[in-house]
C-alpha cells in the first residue's frame, strides 16, 4: 500500500493484517490503536533487463522427450502442469496453456513464429516433435515479450541439434522409432541422424505417419439415451484418419568467431 492509503486506513480504524495490533479497551467513544510494526513494501515495475527476468519455463529434452513425444505437439506436452491438449483424433492436437489456445498461444520453430491455422481445432501445429532437439514452454507474463498473440504462452520447438564435435573428431548419432496404435491401425515410422565435425555438421530426418478412422465401442449416444454425460458419437469416428510426412535437413559451418546455419523443414 502507498503511504497515503495506509494513513487513510489508520484514520478509519481499519486494522491491516500483520501491521496493526489493538491495545486497551474499545468503547463506544474511546478507542486506542497502537502500531506495533510498520512494514514497508517497495517494488519496481522494471528492476532490470526484461530479457533476464525470472520466468516460468519448462524444457522437454533428452530421454524424457523421447518417452513423451507423440504425433502432435499438444499430446507431447499435456503431462506438464497447466498444459492440456485440444485434440481431434491422434493427429490433430493443439496445445492449451492455462485455458488459452488458438491465437492466444505463440508457436515458434527455432525461435521463428509459425502460423498453423490455429483458429481451427482440426489443424495440427505444423512442427514435428520427433524432428526436434528440445521444446521450451514459456508461461506467465514473460510470454508477452513475444507479442500480443502470446498472452497465453509460448512454445519454442528447436530443430535437430547442429552443434560441433566437442572432441575434435567427427561424431555420429542416429535414432529411429516405430509406433503402432490398434484402435485406428496407426503406424508411425521416424528416423533422424547427425554427423558433427569440428567445422562442418549435417543433420536431418523424416517421419511418416498414417492412420484410419478411430473406432470406439458401440453404445447409446447422449442423443439416444438422453444422458448428457454419454458420448456424442460412437463406433467409427469419421474424419479422424490422416496421412502425414515430415522432413528436416540442416547444415552448419562453425567458424572461429561465428556459426552459420541453414535449415530446411517440410510438413505435409
């Protein structure tokens, strides 16, 4: 509270929690208030550089990312606190951060903004979690540094790491993944690799996914039974099938004082 507001509260006889204690008897015409402690709270609207202020950031990488990643970005992140997914089938999964989604969530690919028709729930985010090295999620007020359309949060998907070899010798790393889902016959096959040297690094990968319509047990729908908690649709769910093919290729040249990177990504 500012000092004028605090003085006004004292004059009106309104006790503040932790700041005032009452002493003596209080009668109809006689009241005594004794100030035991006065707490001064001071704050600054911008105590330093905005880019180095504390922010609520989660990072998904390494083994945990390999276990959590799915066909969609939203499904890959829904285990995080405050993050949910708005999905239509196994393919389309839009992330929801603290109840906000669509044009309130900013998705970046290597720190570059991506537009993915976020106004429709059937449009997936056109970045592939498998073809990435790490995923950063920014929540809270710090997300506004990325623009007014990031009021709900920011998700930055960093592509395959194109770093240089730490030993001075050329190093290779490869990974492959296969997934199968029985309820829609979905098959996912993904592979990626990197060859890193002291000066020149090349990396890339591709992911191919295909699935039929999702099938659910046949039962009475909410419209048929009158139970509002019942399912809206049962049996084979139309328009939940998909075919997806994604690829990425990156080149990097590491000089003495700078690194030049060229990266190409395609999402179908």
